[in-house]
C-alpha cells in the first residue's frame, strides 16, 4: 500500500514565470525579436571591446570604402567606412549603446511619473483626476514627434534634451493606462478590505492596486521603448537630436544623405539597424501582450 | 444627438486653451534672454533692449502676457515671421494645401491597400499569406520613414530614374496656384505632361507617408474582420446560402468598417508628424518643412503659432471622428 499524500497526487502548478515563458515562447516572432534584442544589449554593454575601431577615428586614406564583399572592400572595414573614413560597423555598435540608453532613460523617466499621476487621477476622481486627464488630453493633441521637435527646439539639441522630450511625449499613455486599470481595481473587495484594515493611501495606491495594473504597463513600456528609439533617430535625422560626431543612428543617416548616389552602404546600413531594432522590440511587445494580458490579444 | 455633440464640443474648449498655454510657455522656456535670442546677438544696447521688451510685451507680468496672447489669437492675429515679415497665418494658408494634398494621397493609398490586406489576412487566417501580410504590417509599423524615403529615392529616382528626387513640380513648368492642389491646378493648363509630372512628384512622398497608417489600418482591419466573422449574423447569412462574396463584403465588412474608419480618422496626427519628416526628405514645400526650417532659423513666432495651428487641426479632426463614431455607434453616444 502506497503512502501517497494529497500533495503528491496533485501536481504542483507551474510557477508563474514558467507559465509566462511557455506562453511567450509559443510566439516564434517574439522569441526571434528577443534574441535580436539580447544581441543589441550585448553590443551596447561591450561596445568598446566588440567594435574593431574607435567610432570617431577618421581613416583619411579610406574615405567611403565599400563593405568587404564589394569591389574595393577592405578586410579591416567589414561594413565599409563613411564620408570621413570612420568604420561603419564600429559606429553602428556604439550607436546601439546610445539608442538603448535613450530608450531606457526615456521609458523610466515617463513610466514613473506616469504611474504616480495615473494613480492620483484614479484615487481622486473628483477634482484632481479630471485636471490631470485634461492636461494629458492637451499633450495628446499634438502628434508625439511634433511635440518632441517643439521641446527640443526650445531646450536645444543634445542627448539629455532628446531623452526629456521623448519622456514628456510618452507620458500621457502611461497616465491613461494606469488610471484606467486602477479605476477598475479600486472598486474591488480586496482594496475595500485593506482600506478598512487601516491601510494608508500610499499603501493602497502602490502596494495594493499598482501590482495588479502592471501587465498593460509592461506591454506599453516595451512599445514606447521602440517608439523612443524611432523618435530619437528621427530627431537625430532632423539635426535636433544627438549631435555629430557622436555615432547616433539617425544622425548618421542625416550626414549620409549627400552620398545617396555613390555609397549605398552609408545610407542603407544605419537605417536597417534602426528598422531591425524597432521591429525586434515590437515583436517582443506583441509576445508580451499575448502572454501577459490575454484580454488585449488581437483576436487570434 | 445634439447634446452629445455639444458635450464633446465643450471638452474641446479647455483642450484648446491648454494648447495655447503650452505654446505660450514653450517660447518662455527658451534659455537666455528672449530679445538676445530673437535678435541673434549678445549685449544688445540697453535702450534698444528695453524698447524690444516693450514692443514684444515682455515687460508685462506673465498672466497679462498670456491674456494678451489669447486676445490676439481671438482677433485672428497669429503674429508675423521674424525672417520673412509675412504673417504666420498667411504663410500657413499658402503652404497648407501642399501638405493636405500629400496627406490625402497618403491616406487614400493606406486605406485602400490596408483594407484589402486586412480582409485577405482575416479570410486566410493562419495561412502563410496571413503571416506574411502581418509580418509586413509590423515591419511597416516599425519603419523609420525618413530612411524608407531615402531608400525609395535611391532605388526609384537615382537608379531607375522613374521619379524626380524632390519638389512638387518640375521648375521648368510655371503653374499658377488656383486651389493649391498641384494635381488640380495642373489640369487648368490643359497639358497632360504637366499633370503627369505633378503625379510623378507626388507618388514617392505619398507612399512614404502612407507606410505607417497602412500598417495600422491593415492590422485593425484584420482583427475587426476576425471578430465580425465569428458573429451569429454572419453564420446566419452563410446558412441562408448567400454567396461567400456577399457575406464577406456586405454582411461582414460593413460592420467591421466602423472601428477601422475611426482608426483611419485618428491617423491625422501620424500624418502630421510624418509630414515633418517626409517633407524634409523630399523638399516638399508644406507646413512640416516650414516648421523645421523655422526651428533652424529660430523664427519663434512661426514655431509657436505653427504648432498651435497644427494642434488645433488635429483636435478638430479628432472631434469630427469622435462625433461620426457616436453617430455610427449609439452605445458610445449614450454612455456620454
């Protein structure tokens, strides 16, 4: 006679992380996107060791050298050089550092105030809430890139101002999402119970309600991460973002414009890098949405 | 219905004033002395400086400056460009048709192709075709359009020589502006070649500007179609023995269109942001390029009120979309 206990008979449910990973790994595009993203992160972290050359050193004898596989390609410049003889591959690798930094910094700088404002709007629905939401409506009235352009026009171009501008323009979506999710949670019994047990308002907001609003926020953070990279590159392209000679992908494209007839690589490669990075992050975002928040799933 | 429209209209007023507050404070956030910044020189003669401050109203307290600004706006005075000395309103109205023509062409391309792609993907759900279309849509959605424009120029203009590189019309032709729409104004000339030239100039920028809306519309159409195709009335229509084409286009698509039309309407913001980039790449003389040029010239009245005009435009279009959606969907209307 076996001495199985109840616990042995009932299989332990898979841990939440495992369950999440199974749902996420089901989506092949998302896994591919994640792999590309990890590669970018490695490039960004170890850029000085991975890049074959310095991103700003000008090899005056090798202006506009084509990539290795084309006639005239040089083994030391795998993807060719730009109009000043700088190694394109090294600039792209160092550019990953900048783009990820801008993306991460602007997500953090808009996510945190966005959560606070959204929770405040949900917990004070009479006066403060509508005021916050009207302010967000005003910011939503301007197309995000245009608002970012306007902010940078005022603050002046540069890395920090790019981050500030992008953080400001992505604020409204976090506020709206947090408020919408928190409004739903606030009515539930567990919140009332905590309140009756004497939980303070900050505790109710951040400890009780916030963890249950995280799923849509994580998805939104991923999507605005890719939007931030795209907007930063657009600002750089317009000459309003990170300034040369810093190897920013958009800024690289702006100076490559003049060589469109002679050197396809200086135009194509930075843009392809932007496209693949943004696409990879969006794929991860789609996968996260399907895995974390089945309600938002695209009906498939 | 009227009360619904009035309620929405009432929400517009604070938003509009919020935007004026935003454009008003933007200009005042510029670091440094405003007169020196506008004149572009340092150490301005103190007397001249005081005069300029007075002329610009900058010696007044802030709240009064704001009320003066609102007063001017309500009188239709948007100030004048520091560079051309033309009124901002005049410059805007002269350049706006170019942006409008480009945007209309883009949204037509995006809607037509997006609807077809979305319907096909929904009907062939799960097939290679569906995956291919959705993959392309996500790629389009992730596209840095300023680069996409350069690539199209490199291929179609430089390599193949099919389309011109920039502008709205060959400098060789003199087209008197009647409507401001090049495709219409060239018709008055009664010369097919000129009209074709205008069309050739329009096609690449329109495709570039259409890319992101196209992706959004295709994704929305697909998910909206999938939802509708599962509804009982579609099954009933099928069971009645109607032809598949009739079921798809008359019963399903008509109902799937409501959210899609809303999404199309909401693309106006994307189009305006895209116009800034597209017009810069193709030297298209519209308001996007105007604004970027004004920023590089530090022409602050143009930046300030140009942004205000674009924001007002976006607010108004969103309002119209909102009202139309309310008309199409009574549930929204009564939810207030």
